[in-house]
C-alpha cells in the first residue's frame, strides 16, 4: 500500500534503508545522478519527489521534503514506516560567521531549535544533534574530496525572513523579540541558518533512527543578504558529492546501522 503523502510503498523502495532528503524537489534527480547508479523515478506528489539509486550495490532513496519542519516530519515519518533507518539532509544555507564563505560546506553537529515541529516529538530540553557516525562519515568525505568545510551548530528557523532576522521582506518588520537574534547566535558560535535540521535531528533521535545534515553555503549574511548565484550550482554539487562519498563509506562498515 502506498503511503498518502509520499505516494510510495515498501515494495517501491526495494529494501532501501538510507534516504537522502533535500528540501527542493527540483534537485532530486540531480542528486540521484551524481551519487549513484541506474537512478529511476519513483513518485512525485505535492512537495515529495522521489528517485531510487544504487550505491555500492545498496539501494538508496532520494526524497524531497519541501521547505521547513512540518513537511520534513511527514517525509521522515512515512519513509521510516517503509523501512528507512538513516536520513541525510542535503541543502543550502546562509552563513552568519564572517570566516565561512559562500561556496563552502557546513556539516551540522547540532541545531538550535527555532522551529515548531520538533516540539511535537520531544520537549525543549531535548537536544537536536546529529548522529555521530553519520557526522563522522560526512567529515571524512569532505576531507577526502578536499572540499572547504566547517563543522558546528546550525540554527533551524520556522521562517525564512523574520526568524532569520531578514529585513528584506514585504513589511520590512522583524518582531522585537527577534531583533538582534542573528548577532546573538553569531556570538554563540552558531554557523548558519536553515529550516529543517532541528526537526530531522530531534525526530530521528527520539525514534531511534540516524540522521545527519550537510548544507552548501550560498549566502554570506555578514556581508549581505543576496544569494551568490554564480557559485550556487557548483556549491550544491559539492555538497551532493560529500553525501554520496559519505554513504559509500558508511555502507562498507560491518555494522551498517547502530
């Protein structure tokens, strides 16, 4: 039976236990082409586009989550019901540290829970952290590929504008309790903003699954708000390559899942 939102069944996954979960459905086919062999399209319903590919003889599913924690939680929930045990988010992000330039990659060790969805899985005292084994393989892959990378804490916001203290919105207004928040997170050594990692980390930890997150930096927000468009495609591809190499290494381990 196909599950309602992702439009997938257990048979369609062909035993895949690892999922790559980008936000953008338009990026799914490219990920499948870069990281694996013999990719094939499975489904496309709402924001959930999925392909199946093969890495080191193991099937891996790529399924988009859409933007934000709510739609991410649906994708993770339904993929887990179909047998997926490992989730690796690959996305794009804006740096809030001056030393992290556009074109580099951030591997998230944990996330500030500025979302709302993660609180439906665990209370505020519960940490949003990457699985250490997945993070290790992401770091190892970035080193092997000689890609400029940083490891640290990510802030996951429910909103793109106000929650990330952007003033280039329709109203130009950021609520008083969020004004100055970007600088506060910067001083606390948070590396970047995105919108899904906290939900993914909390869900997977609480449910006994494994999760990691790697994002390509396409905006340097200390210097300006604009996406650096001329390096976006290259940066996205580098991030995808890190995930593909990490999965290939991970699969070779004698104990695939903890």
